[in-house]
C-alpha cells in the first residue's frame, strides 16, 4: 500500500535476492551485532570492499529524495574520506568522525563511495 518508498519495496527486493545467512553463535545470549548501519531507509549500503587496513563502503540514495544520513560502525575507524567510483580519494573528500558516525548528504539517486581507514 502507498508509494514504493512507504511499502519498503527496495528492502523487500534485497531480502528476496540476498537472503540473510544464519551463523551459529557460541552462546544463546549473544548480543546482536552489525558491522554497519545507516540511519535512513532511503539509503542502501550496497557493498563493502575489504582492503588491507581499510574498507570502501558504497552507498546510494534509492527513493529519489534529498536526504542526510548517518553511517555508523562499531569498528575502529581512524579516518574517513569520500572516493570517486574508481575508489580514489577525493581532494576535498575528508569526512569528520562524529559521535553519531559519518554524516553523508545525498541528492536523488546519488552514489557515494567512502574509504574507511582502520586505527590500530
């Protein structure tokens, strides 16, 4: 019912095409954990490509809207910067690390690539 955004069509399509895989936990009371989360349902985290001492996360705006969203991770990030689609850091692409995570601004259907460098 409603628009495709209200109906959650994009999330349902991902659930159908990329089902979750269950991994047995070592204890019955283990807390839930996620490597990344995004604060807006309009933003899709498409992929995270592992590199030595870093990861490139690619996100896109899927609702045709202008939105600001927070990318959050419990992983030890030392530095974050925007990259081009070939994963080369942009000259003015440094992102501040804030308490809420990384603040990302999207225009309709915009793709962002973010390089996250791990701290040791």
